[in-house]
């Protein structure tokens, strides 16, 4: 029942509309028109103003014709990563890719296009359908901030799907929680040739701290990274400041806290080893730490209604669909954090966040069939 040509056409049209994070206005207006044609009540929320973007999250409500059915959320994000302007999609058989100078933007326009096509099929065939909330977020790629600004009180649904992952045949139900960290290591500047003994080298302090840190894969559910380092003024000045930015992720809240504390302490201990007496004053290196909870973990049990629903849909289509844990975070983390029960279904996108991004249309069509079957089955839910 999925109209493959129409789905492909919409996806390619969306891909050609620039929509970097905070600049999703044009694509949001195109989708508003699409959803209004489908009889949805569409609003744009104020997330755009809050995050300094040119449009907010698009929230659409379709009342459906089965008022007793459980309302269902279908969500995807409108923004894309860089380089993502002027995308030239190239179709080679069933493989869609960019011309190699930009990402494709199948992340996540494939999810957006699938949702639109499924709703179109439901409408044109007068299929039984419960109430559906559609949320197309902004700024997923900019730290999930669109979803963070979303008022879930506007939604009828308490469960549903985010369509935003690349492993075909899997439903992501678990994802780590993440902390972002910023460390400002402060030393004391001095002339590097004349009086280095009057200085404390912040780069050396930071280096010692980092050398003491466990980073990379900590265990099967925990990872950590220092990803950015910035500091120093000139080769002949003992540097007085180094800025470090890093992150830690874990499927266990306790392990996340432990790893975060370990990283902070490694730097504190290094700083404590660097003390000088200069000009009658004692100086010790210091570390200013800023830790922010980026997002909470996602942990939807295998027995949850949404998981059972998607698995029943896959079974009806003779597909095998496994639940899986991911190391990444997405809007689903935020929606679960806000009390919804949401899993993340794959759309066929591959090699995302690179200019080699591609998508097999066969996977896209298959994912659309699964979502349509989910909507159909959900119409019978009570
Ligand atoms: Zn994405």
C-alpha cells in the first residue's frame, strides 16, 4: 500500500531543502503544508526563539477515526548536520547518495518522509486509525535542544516511535545517559625564557590530568572522551589557561557519575601537584569544572506496549526485528526522560554524519511498511 514513487519523490524534495540546525524554517513550512493537506492541525512551538533558530518544532495532531485507540506519537527531526547545504541527491538504482560534497540528509529526512507517506496512505484508503501526534523537531543535531524545549503536555500520545536510526532490522530501546564536561585548568603566566620558575604551565597540568584519566571504552556500557583542547598564547609564554571539553556516556547512571567524578578528580589531583612560591606568594594551579547532564538514558523494556506493537507489526510482514542498545543519544532519550515511552526505529540511512552518507530505498520502503502496520495495529488497541 506504500506508494514507493511518492515516498521517494518526497524524500528527494526534502533533501534538496537546506535545513541545518537552527535554519529549518523552509523545510518546516513545506511539512506544515503536507500535514495540513492530510487534515492535521499543525502548530509550531516557541522552541525556535528559545534556541536562536528561525522556526520551532512542528507539532501536528490527527484525530483519526478510532477514538478508543491509544494515541500514537510519530517523530523525526528536520535538521541536518554540516556540510549540508545545496545537497545534490544522486539516484543510482535503489541507492540514494549525495554528490560527495555534502551529507545526504537522509538523517533524518528519511524518517520525516516515511511518516508523511504513512499518513497519506491512511488518509487515501480511509484506514482505521487512532489519534496520531506528529512531532518534527528542530536542532536534534545541536544537542537535542528542540526536543528539550518541547512541551509534551501538548501531546495526546504517551507512547510512540522516533524514526532516526541506521541499523535496519532493529528497534533501539536502550541508549546511554550522557554528561558534558568543561574544565578550565588555570596556571600562572610568566616569561618562558626569563623566569619560567615564576609560572605554572597549565598545559602541563592538563596533560598530567588527562594522562591519569581512563578514556575511550570504559566497560560494555560506559564510554568517555576528551574531545577538545584549547589554550596557550605564545611559545615564549608559560600558559595560564587550558580549556578542555569532554563527555561521558553510560547505560548506568551510577557508572556515569563515577566516570565523571573520576575525570574531574584526575585534573584536580594534577593541579594540586603544581604549586609555586613566587614574590612571597603561594600559587597553586586550579581547575574550574562545569558538568552538564546532556540527556538521560533511554530504557524501554522489551515488554512495553510500543515494543510489542512494533514486533507484532514486523511479524505480520514476516520480518525479524530485534531490540537493541545504542551508544548514541537521540530525541527518544529526551522524550523518555519527559515521561513518554518511545523507541527508535531504523529508516535505511547509512554512513550518517559523513559526505558518504547513503540510503537504500528498499530499506526506506520496508521501514514505511512497518510504520504503516504499526498504525493499523494500534487502531485496534484499547
Ligand atoms: Zn538523526
